[in-house]
């Protein structure tokens, strides 16, 4: 099996806004870019940060050879204690390759 590191060229943005995404390298903690202080709604429980929901996106370009076998996506450290995490993979149909 061939491993392809995918830490570079990710984009992060607030999930419920039209703000443009910013380039990031994974691992990344978007909340650390948020304002923080004693008036934080979560107080000490969230380290005085005003956290929000964030979306991370990345485009992978795979060769025909990469697509000739099974693909395994492995994510480590996906964490959000109060919300569910979701990972969506969009695969455009190309060259009649079957999708399972």
C-alpha cells in the first residue's frame, strides 16, 4: 500500500459564513485564531475562546494508477467534544470507473 501524506494545502473557514477560506496545514486548531478573554461564552471550560464550527477542505488529484485499486482514507486526531464530526468525500465519475 502506498501512503500519500495529505497535511499540506488544506483550507479552513467558519462553517456558517461566506467568509473566504484561509490556507492551513493539518493539524490545525481553528479556534486558536478566535478572540478569547474573560467574556467568552464558554468561560474557562473552553480556555476562554469563542469557538465556532469550522469546515476544512482539500482537493486530492489522483492518477489513473492511484485509482486502479482500493483507496483508504485515514484521519487521525479528528476531535470536537460537543459536536459530531463529519467527513464528506466527493468523487467525480471519471473514465467509467466503478464507485463502491
